[in-house]
C-alpha cells in the first residue's frame, strides 16, 4: 500500500509476510518510471532515476535493502 510521499521518498506499508516478494516488485516498478513516462506521456527525464530501498518498522529504524 502506497501510504505517502515525502520529498523524494515514497512510503509503502507492507506486511512482513510478503516483504521479500514486495521489495523486488517495488524496485522494478520504480526503476521503470522514466521509461513509462516517456512511452505513455512523451515526457523525457533529463536526470537519472535511481532507486534505493530501506525497510523497517519506523523511519528511524530502517535497514538498507541490498536486492
């Protein structure tokens, strides 16, 4: 569940039972954003879109995902 966006961060709420399946899907989807914007709307981004994922019960207690 996409919960919120804060500046350049997107917050998802995901049950820990599906976390291992959700993280790769989220990363793949976000990595494809630039291509989707270009294909669907003709918007070309002049900056690279990089995705870093951290997860945890709170923003103050996160672990960087190495997937």
